[in-house]
């Protein structure tokens, strides 16, 4: 009898340890590569900006190590999932490898802990499927969801947002307003890309989506809350007169003759007058017949005497008004003053700027861009044309230079879309605008072929021109963010209503 009693007492004495173990509820914690812990209830994760590598290589700056706490044994049936912004399942990483780990300070008393390898979130499948990192990578979407469960029990859910940097404090995500216009080759003709209107718009939308995935590395969504504004349009009629054309030489004396809405408009030029003076005189003449012209001065090009001045005409609803040369009368009889009509003829390729006239652009570029300008400098205009008039050019951009008449505009052609991930032309040209960067990092520094802003990389693999550094992300915020002179990037908080 005494022996049975002692056995019962022994069993009772061990029960508190079992009871404590049973009280240890499974939990998960996230630790960044620099050792800092994230609060998965309030913080967010960020997309990788680094090249995929073997686990033994340098740690990814945005990689996170998940630490699971529990009682007795490692958790099983772990599922890590990512979802799109609309809630659709995007990717799943089942049963990641676990190793014993020290527990974080927030773990329950008596818990044991196990950790994953550093996990990386990638902007697309190409990056996610790199063989040496496939077992610790997931494709994710900016603004989407990251969720962890074990044995069917949800442990944590959070969003995917901007990089972790002091400069991004308070900025979970940024949006951009894009106005994309796909040009027809001629009025009523075939689109610059695709075989018909529907395919042209689809291709343009896909190009924006591909560019947006890359800029998601910086927490920047190029489609914004309302999505990109994409339309198929005719090339504009002649609605621009360039006084001084490109060189901006002064007048010697003569006459400029035009016809607008069936009415003749003539102005006299006098020796020594600048393009600006004559443009103002033409504007007054147009006002006298009931029109509302707008003057658009351009910066002086490298070889120019002064800046040319464009006279723009728009009618009701902002529609361009056609300007014609007077039949049987010379457009301009002044021997030195250049007067050019802004004709956009895409059948022979868009005439594009070179180093000499990069500050102002060509007359044809100005006529095209200013015809579709919405007047809002915080909007980025994207124009898709059939081709440029010189081989080798597939895209160009106009940044926010002081005094520039064209700013925050990107032009790409059919070849840019065909090049696809070999160059990511749209994402690259948008980078010049967002970073306010006229050149390329490899023009004056180390050539990094994996950089999106590399000048000559051509590689469709995951090691091609697709990476943005944290320094570049921070520069985008400084140059184009909410506090910039022209705030192209607007704060767009993450939706904390997890599905």
C-alpha cells in the first residue's frame, strides 16, 4: 500500500512540467538579416533587391528568418503563402527546413524554438525559381499578403511593402500616376504595337505590369489605386509653331504666314528680334481671331543662340487645332529666323534628340509630347511609338530639369517591347524620371550588368538589368517623393484588412 501511494505521488510531482508545456502555444517571429525583429502584426515585409545566391553567400538585406516557438518538438505541416492584392493565391512554400534556434524575447516561458533559413520575397517567378535559392524563396506582390500556418493553424499574416530604411519611415507604399498613350502610325491607322486596338492595349498593360514588378523593390507601384491610364490615340495634327526651330537664331526681317481655321495669320519680323518676341507677336495675332495660344519656351540647345519658343494651339476640350502653311505663300521669308511647323510623321520614325539638343528635344518630339501633355507635372506621360528614326534607340526620357519645357515624359518604341526582360526599357526610362538621373551609373562608376539603370546590359536571365539598390530607392524618394519639388510619388498606405 505504501509503494502504490509513493508511485502516485511521483506521478503527481511531474504533472506541473507537463502542464507548463501544454500551455506553450505555437507562435512565429520574423528576424531581418541585420538581427532586428519585426512585429508581424504592425510591420511589413519587403521584396528582395539582391541577386539570388547560395545560402552561404552574403545575406539578402530584406530576407527574413522565421523563428517558430512551441513545446517539445518542431512544428510540422508548415505552409508559407503569399497572395496578390486582390486576395488570389500567388505562391506557396511548404515545409521549409528548420534548425534548432535560440528563442526571441517574446517567446513563451519554457518554449523551444526552431528557425528557417533566411527567406526572400521575389517580384516575379524568374527570380523565385533560381535553383540555389528555390527552397527559401517566394514570389510576392507589393501590397499583397504574406501568411504563415502550421498544422492548419494560422500563426501570422502581414503585408508586403516598402524597403526597411529610415528614409522610408512612415512610408509603407508609394504610387505613381502614369498616362500611357499608344500612338497609331497614322490617323485611323494601325497601332504602333500589336495587330489591333485590343492587342495594343494588352501589350501596353503588360509592359506597365512588368515595370511595376521591378519598381516594387522600392515600394513603388506604377499602376496606383486606379490603375494606369492607357489609351490608343492618333498622332496629333500640326498644332505647334516653333519660333527659332531648334537653333534659336535672331531675326533679320521678313514675314511669317499661317492659316488657322480658314483664316490667314501674318506677322512681320524685324532685324535683331529674338524668337520669344516674335512668338509673342504671333500669339497676339492669334488672339485677335478668337484663339487662345500658349507659349512654351525651350532651353537653349548646345549649339543654339537662344532657346526656341513654341506656340501651341488648342481648341475646346483641349483638342489640338490644326495649323497650315498659307497656300502659294512661303511659311517664312526671314533668312535667319527659323520657323518650323510641328509635324508628327511616325511613318518614317520619330526624330529624336542627340547630345546637342537633348535639353530641348527635336521639334517633332516637342510637337508630340506637348500635344498630349495634361498640364500636371506630377503625372508621368508614357508615349509608345512605332520606331525612332535612327537604329539603336528604343527608349528615351525627359526629366525634371530647371527651365525644361518637357519634363517627366518617357517615349519607347516597338523594339523596346520586343526586347522585354533583356532590357526592361520602360522600367529603365521611368528610372531616369523617378531618380532625376540624366546619365547612367556605369557612365561614371562601376559597370553593374544586373542594375536596372545600366546603360548597355542585355540579358533576359535573372542576372540581367533588373535590380535596384537601396540607395536608388532612397534617391527616388528624395527626388520624386512626397516632399520633392514635384511630388511624382504619393504615399499609398497598405490595406491592413487582411483577407
